[in-house]
């Protein structure tokens, strides 16, 4: 029995979404030995799935994650063993978006020359990591979205 064009295209779309899920990757190209600290940060609509995939691959290679913060949209948080996930607003940033951006900036600024920073970033990061420039308030930024 042949499929209708809508059924065929829907099937293609669903297959593409499943294949794009980072949690289905067997491994990630992570270094075998890391000098210094490993800090993992991220934001975006897919960042929780990225976090799960990264954590699984790091554990399989006995890589220790020293510090982390991943900002995902409200309701998108997934369970992780070691990575810290927090939620913020998408598509309009909120106070949690600003707090998360500040915390991630502080983490990045604390890195030494021997530390490693992994960034898990997907679409939506611009509202989830909102750090308005000097002279621009959060409400100003919210008003232009």
C-alpha cells in the first residue's frame, strides 16, 4: 500500500528529528586526558539533550566534569547525574536568563590556561542567555522581542 505525500513527508521529518537527537550518538570526540578543569556551559532549546549526551560520553571515557551550568527553557529540563541544568524563559528573556548569563560569564572568566571550556549551544540561546548591554534594561530587551 502506498503512502500519501503527507504521510511520506511526515515520516521523513520524524526520522530526521530522531537522527538529529544527540542522545543517539554512540560517542563524542572528547580528549582522552584533560589537564586542568573541565567546565561545561550551554543554552538553547536542545541544550538539555546535549547535556545528557555529553554527560554519557564523558562518563564512558572516565572524564570528570568539574563545573557546569546549562540553561534550557522552562519545562525542557532533563535529568542528569553531574551537569547542572537551570531553566529560563524562551523566547522572551526573564530574570533567570540574565542570572544564568552572568553565572556563565563568571565561570568562563575563572578559567586558567590549562582549563577546558565546552559550550553546548543550540537555537534559543539568545533569549536563554540574555545579558543586556550597559544602558539597556531587561524590560527594554523584552520589549523588542
